[in-house]
């Protein structure tokens, strides 16, 4: 019996090694591997969750990169045309799977990395990239600690504190809110970070904040929502991940809650939108991109989604464009710019080149500061049109500049 | 027992064990004098093993006192819910004194060792290891000295003693076999050897001859006497084989439905009418 | 006695393994042109590091479940305690404000490493020595904190029967997680945010003045610590106490009747197992370079339990072997199952994201159902068995 | 006042849904002495089946089909993963249960692609109603009554029928029942069938109320239902139901406590703390019978 297992294990081992061998071309000594490795291919690593809690967002982000890749599959460097290949590794939305996904990408000799959706995995994978001297461009990881202390991590999105600032100001300007109820997941740095910054800004402006956290995998939100109502909150701020947001919206609808909801970029998702359809909910979210911001992009990606059933599934079964898709799209072009600026697929050169890259993307113009964060001073606020089940543009909101 | 000049090894007084509404042992009082072989007999379900379990700390008796070598080791009286449902006698006798309910290992440490009715050897361990574990209790060591091998001398002593014990019991040739691979008779013998390894003064044997043929039973009788001499033991045993009981016991207690119905030397017990009734059942048809 | 001689080949084996790991890690800089799998950043080394960490936790769980027969599912909780203790104690004071940015710094405004740097100096050899000493002490304290909590919780729960014990320890781990994520404890635990910036395995690489790595030790370090800990566990198992644990596993009533103080030995085993789980948790934090309560879920405990089962309940070498196979399969070799694969124009069916884990769980079920002894049963890989095999020929 | 009513309402409805899962746990544990870790995941799979079936079939057809398929699933799990281990140590069966739970979760992740799925709204159940100034779904009101009805039916089954008698006998003494000619395997299968059917009904109620399903949706309700079963005294159906309602209500009350106390995060932790306290002080639960080990 033991022998059978032993044989089986050996078999798996051999097969998979063979698979690894065939998919990863034998490389190269130390430095100039990017250009030497694939001949005329440059690989871009995609470090995104496609399983776990954040799978939904991760997949949409990948979608944007894939579309961009299908639009511009090559890059011209030094008079030579290189094919761009996207290498996807699933970080499983969890910090303990992230390092191995990161080294998977490193092992496949990518020239730079895009991702991830979610800050926790980015922070867990970051040291691997740093160690390998590989630059990573965060797409929608908004936690300040992603880039702080890691020279190799950059990002093209705004930060949590900026986003919370924007939303707090919006709440005050639009609803003259005096009392806000914040609800986040316990132990989720994204939720708790936004709630903390929101509280700072809102209280500084003389408002009152009540906040609650719910335990992971919670389903019943009616108690929290009823509490918000009985406390007389003017707005409810729920910077939670998609699955919870969906649950909260559904339950709020059946409770006839009557208080406007403010959401962060994670709520900018079809599934959340769907939950608000045919209800009397008011949902406002801050986001990176608003559909209609670039007609060519909108049209192009809708065609892409509609013509590709896998893409359709990844987008949740319809062709509404998520902001993270636009961000993924922009990230791809920023990466191309960096490769062009570096003049090769060499990872060290690319790292050097990134900080100087400027790009006018569909989500606005992108440039980096010294820490590696994108310089952004505006966010889009959009609202769920419950009659049609689409997003409607509300306004461009600036922060208070704290 | 009449002869009070003898030292009493084990003294059981008014012990009652009640499970819910069932009284398993009822007001049992008996003495086991030092260096004697005393038997506790009775029909199936009479409460013999329960009595053993009270002595060895597996159960906490509902009421009563147990003394070992003149010192109280177990004492209890019904309290709380037990007091309301208590069906036995002498409920107040021990109420003033503090209760004592040691765990089985503490009893063993005092010098009472036992075997089990259904053999309970450690099945994944060898014969040698089975006996060696019983030496663990009296070893001078702690978990650090044991892990870092600071107890090498002590470990060697334990191993040597174990080996000597196995040799005496004629089990040394099986020492690396799994305990459960031994033939039945040897497993019983190993259980006794294991109990001896705890350096007891009183040995409790729970049906040591169960499942043995007459020849083996006979050998067992000699064996029990032999170890009594060699280790200066007192033996208290439960048994069904009347041949064995009558052969080796110095004194016999008979219980039925938890209560004592007779006591005496083998001949007295053998001819006692209540004992015969208890074993054969009252011949009701004849009585009518 | 004969027994002590058996440790010599075992020690030689471990030393050889450690030397091999150092060699493997540095081979790409010694001999250029090797396949990319030997690059220091290749998945090979990530897998080795993770497996080294997990194998310690698996062995610690085996000590409890396999050798003492206590079915506890609290391993992730004790790892959490270890990880946080290590992290809080070693993040340099200078970085604490950045890491605890939501709470305006940490309540513990010191770091063991800093403390030693104060004594031995922070540069060159003194700095290295301070870091090693600081990390070691933090690791031991991590184990102690986990062990202490095990002692506290063990008092009520170790009296419970097998499956009740399992569910109670599982519950305890969940409670711990909720507490460590609580924003009100933020100044200590950093609330929901991760703690980072402490020394990791890579900090042990020897670098030259300009920061280039000369000798890599980042895989060697977890191997060394794990080997030491497992060696201790093996010594314990083969001591008088280990035998008492096994007696409890085989028959609790008989063990107690033969003078093994049941509760004391159960507590001992529980505390020791949790100590090593705590050290394992600290190593895990070093591996992922952060500490965050979110990672230490019951799924993690289940994963470790399944590793123990695959390796064979009651076999230390089985647990170690199973860990390396499990981690390598789930994180490396079977990854290809997650992406679409084409042979020419033929698309291999079923392959897409998540398929790897399905295949994996099916394999686990097959092992649980049909090979319930696991790879090793309760046997061990030993040189003795090796020699026996030779003699037969 | 409105607020108190709303908190209690959701407590009762959560409790009712836990009760339906808890019965499955308590029955199985009563008979096999097995914590069926996979039960919560069966509940989750029942929810997913509800989604996929209603997508292609009318509700009137798909809901009964959900129950039937869940029963088949529960039955199959027992036959494939637990029956071969009947003679093995209890720990092995429990590990097998954990394995099944892992498999169901991973398969669900694979099938759904890790996306949260939306449970369809079921006519009437999903409709809203205004009760004493609090708006809520019909399902919230109906759940406790439905649970009571099912429990009554179940007690009749257990106390009045032959199968029920066999189930009681097996839970009292496994070996003797076998010797007395009770077909153990059929009894166990019936137990799993009842448990799974109730879990399916539970899933319909639960997910109508909380319509997003992720692969992890079953784990927490499953564990809590188990705690409820222990709380009420394992093996006792009324115990499990009362335990479930108590836990459901306590949990929502904790969530509803003032935010300034910041204790709502401990609503899950509370359940487990309760479990530990119960196990330590009253291991037989509220209505369970104390058992003594035979030596």
C-alpha cells in the first residue's frame, strides 16, 4: 500500500516538474534575464486573487489587464517588437498563500508585477518582490503600508485616507450629515482603516461617529442596520468587501432603512448594484473610474466582455464596467510605459524607470510620488440608480486636503 | 475480623456507591489484613468491580470511608442533590469530616495497584514498555531532565528493574513483542507484572482467572502465593472460579446486590445457605 | 544503553540535511547557469521555508493528537499567540509609529532587538549578534506565551472527552482571533492591521556593505530552528514522559491506575505542544513577513490536521514528510491545475481556477478513507530500519 | 421599543434557522457520536442548489428538488465517507468529516468561481411585512412557527414510529441494538436523511433572509448550530431547538448593544465561550442525560 502511494506521489512529482519545466523556459544568470529569457517575449506578472473572499474583485481587475493586453499585445523597445505575455498567479486572497504565489511569479521570470486587489496580500507578497528586485505596481491596494517601507512597490490608486476623506466631505456637503454610522468587518485592515480615517475627518468637521464591527462570515446585518436607524444616523458608511456589501444592501432593502449609504471603491461592483435594483436604497460610492469617462474604452471593453464568455463570467454575468477593471487596464499601460522607458525587459531597469512614468489613463492622469504612490487629488462619486440598475455619475469630489 | 492483633492494610467502612437510583454497593464494611489473601465474591452484577473502583479512585463513593495502612484515603458523604436522593445508610456519619477523593494515580502512589477484569494493556506498546511506564510514577525526574537526558541514571535504573521484573515473571523472552500479541494467559500475567512495577503493598486483582483453563488456574494460585511472598504483598481479589478462591483465600467476603451477605474462611462460606442461594438463585418452585 | 547510540546517525543526518540546505540555497551563486529552479527566488525555496515552518506545527499537533490522544483543534490559535508575541517584541521601535499608524504608535515602545543593539552595537557583527539573540529570545517568549495560554485554557477543557475537547479548543482559537482583531486593543495588537517590519528569514542573509547578499541563510534558518524543535519533541517522546503520554493515548484508565497523573500529563503535553505551535506561529510570521490575526483561521488548523493524518498519526517523520509533500503539491506542483491548459488546440477540460483545491481535497479524502494509516502509520524513518533492510539482503 | 422588537425578531429568526441545522447535528451525534463537521457545508450546498435550480426551473418544482438532492447528498456522504469507518476510532470519522467539509467548500469555490451568489427571492417568503413599526420579511415571522411544526412532526416520528424507536435504541446502545437485530445502517441513513432534509429547509429560510452565499457561508451557522445542540444536551431535539433559539437571540442582542461598548465583534466569540462554559460546568447540556463511563 505504501508503495502505491510512493509511486503515485513520485508520478505526480515527475509530471508536475515536467509541466513546470515546459512552461517556464530554462533561464539565465542573475541580471539581464528578462530580455534574454523569452527571446521576443516580455512577461508581466499578474498577482491577483481568483479564489477566496476577494476573488470577485481580483477577476475583474485581471479582466482589465487582459483586455488591455488584447488591445496592445506588443511593445516596441529599442526598435524590436516584443510580445507581452500575462502570467497570472492566484494569491488566494489570503496572506499565507500570497508569498508562494509571489515566488511563483518570480520563478517565471516576469519583468514586473501588477496587483493585487486587496492590500493584505500585497503586503504579504511585497517582500518577495523586493527580495527578487522585481517592481510591483499595485492596482487597487489602498492601504498606506503597502508602499511604505517597500521600495519596489508602487501603486496607481489613491490611498485609504484620501478615500475616507473624500467620502466624509461628501457626506457633509451633500447630506449635511451630523451623525454617521460606520460598519466594518472585524480584523479586516481595509474596512477598519477606512472607518478610522473617516472618523478622524468627520469628527474634525464637528460630526459624530458611531462605529461597529461585525465578525468574519457574518450573515445577519439587520441588528446593525436597526441600530443605525434607532441611533438616528444621517449616513451609513460601509467600506466592506463585496459579499458583505451585497448582504447589507439586500437586508437594508427589506428593512426599509431610509438612510443613505456611503461605500468605498469595493462597493463599486455589479453584484452590489444588482442588490439595490428595484429598491428604494440610496447608495453612493467613491471610485476610481466612472463609466462614460472614456467612450472608446467603454465600448471596447463591453465588446470584449460580450464576445468572450469567460470574461462575462468573470464580470459577474453582465457588461457593467467596474472601476477596478479600468484600473487594471490603466495599470497595464503604465507597465508598458515603464518597459519603454527602461528600454528593455530587464527588471532592474524597469524598477528604475517606473517612478518617472507619467500616463494619462482612463481613470485620470497617473504619476508617482517618492513613496511610490500615485499622485491623485480627486475621486469620482457615483450613485446607484435603483430603477435601471446602473451607476449614475454624481460628482467629482476632492478631499479636504488633510 | 476477630483477630485485631494483625495490621489492617485496607479498611473499608460503610461504603455506599449510588448511581442515580441504583445502589451498586450498599454500606459495605470489610477489612483486608496485611500479608493475607482476601477474596470478594458474589454473583454477576453484585457490585464487586464497583467496590474496586471506589478503592482505586475511579469512582467517588457516595458515602463511606476507606483507610489504607491506618490512614484515611477516601472519605465522602452525600451532599447536594445526592443527599436528597440518597438511599443508603449512615449518611451523617462522615458529614462532619472533610471529604477525601484522590485520583487513581494518587491511590496507586500510596501503594495500591490493580489489574482489570477486561485486560487493559497499552496496545501499541511492547511488553517491556508496558512495564516501564508503570515505573514512571516513582522515578525522580521532571520533564526537562527527562527530555534533555539529565535523568540517565534514573532511566537506566528503571530499565534494569523492568528487565529484572520481566525475567522473574518469565516474560523476558517476549519483551519486544507487542503486548497485545501475547497469548491470553501471558497477558494476564503481564498485567500483574505491570501492577507490581508500581511497587505496591496491596494488590487488587479483578478476576485474574477469567478465561483460564483449570490447569492455568491452578498455576495462577501458586503464582499469586509466590508473588505475595516475594514482594511482601497483601492481595485482595475478585474471582468467579470457586476452586481458585477456596484454594488460595485466607478469608472471603460475599456480596449480593451491593450488600454483604456472608463472610468467613473458605469452609464457612462454602456451606453458607445464603451464599448458595445467591449463586444458584432461590429455588422458588421448590419453596412453594 | 543501546538507545543513545541511535541518536548519532540521526544527528549526523540532520547536520547533513542542514548543510545540504545551505548549499542548495547558495548553489546558484557558486555555479552559474543552473536551471532557474535553483535561483534563490524560485518557488522551491518558498516551499521549503513554508514546509519547514508547517512541519514544526504539524509535529507539535502530532505530539498532542497522535502521541497523547488529545484531539485538539486549537493549533491556529496558539500559532496566532506566538506570531503576535514575536511581532510585537521585535518590530524596531523606530518603525512602530509607521506600523501602528492608526493608533499613534504601539503601547510597547521597545523591541528586544533594539535592546541588544543598545548593548552590542547596531552595526556589523554586533548588530548581527543582537538580531540573532533578539530573535531567539522572542521566539522562546512566543512559545512561552502560547504555552501559558494553553495552561490557562487547559485547566477547564482538558477534562473533556475527545470530540468535546476538539470543539472547545476550536472555539478557543476563534475567541482569540476575535480578541486580537478588536480595534480597542489596537495599541498592542494593531487591531485589524498587520504588524510588519520585524526581522524575517531574509534578515539572516549575510550581506556586504552595499547590501548585496554574499551568503544566503534564509532557508537554512527555518530548517535549523525547526530541526532543533523537532529534535526536542522527539527526545521528549522517547523519554519516560513520552511513554506516559502514549500510555494515556492507548488506555487512559489503565494509565491512571498505573500511577500516571492523568491531568498533569495531559496539561504537560498540551502546554508543550502549544509552546511549539507558538514558536511555529512566530516562524510563520517570519515566513509571511507580517502578523495578522485574519490568517489564523480554523481552516489553517484543518490543513495541519490533514497533514498529520496524511503523514500518519503517531509518526514524527511521517508528519515532516507529509508537510513537504503537501506544501509542495498545494503551492507549487499542482498550480498548473488552476490555469487553462492547451495541447495544441485541445483545451484540457475542467482546468480553471479553484480546480487544484478540488483535486487536492479528493486526494485527501482518498487517503483518509483508504489509507487511514497515512504514509508512515505510526512507524518512523530510521537508520535502524535502513540497516535491517540491508541485513535482509 | 421598535428597536428592541427588531432585535428580538431577527434573533428569533436566526435562532429558528440554527435550530433546523442543530437537529441534524444532534441526531447524528446521538447515534454515531460523530460531530458531523460537513453538516454546515451541506447546508451551504443546499443553498447553492437553490440558486442553480431556480435559474432553470420554476420555484414550485425547484424547492422540493433542492430538498431531495440535499437528502441524496447527505445520504451519499454518510455512505461514502462515514460508513467505511464504522469500526475505526472516533477520531478517524471526525477527520473524515473535516475532509468532506473541505471538499464541499473547495468544490463550491470551483463551481461558483469564488463569487458571492445571490439567492433568488421566493414569492411570499421574501415579501416584506410591517410589524409594530418594524419592517421585516415574512420569512422572519414564519421561521419559528415552521420550526415548531417540524419539531412536532419529528417528535411524533421518533416517539411513535418503528423507525423512531430504532433510532432511540441505537442512540442508547449501539452494540446491543445491533445484536437485537436492528439494521444499524438503515437507521443511520434515516438519520442523515432527516438531518439533510431539515438542513435544506433551513437553507431555504436562511438564504431567503440573507441572500448572499459564499463557499464559507455554511461554516459559521454550522458551528453555531452545533454549539446549540451541545447547549441543549446532545441527542435531545427539544434541547437543540431551545439552545438554537437562545443562541440566536443572545447573538443578535450582543450585536445590538450600544456601539460605544464595542462588543458586537464578540457575537461569535460569545457563542464559543458559552460552549466552553457549558462543557465545563454542565457537559450533558440542558436536557441531556449524564453518562458514566464503564471501567
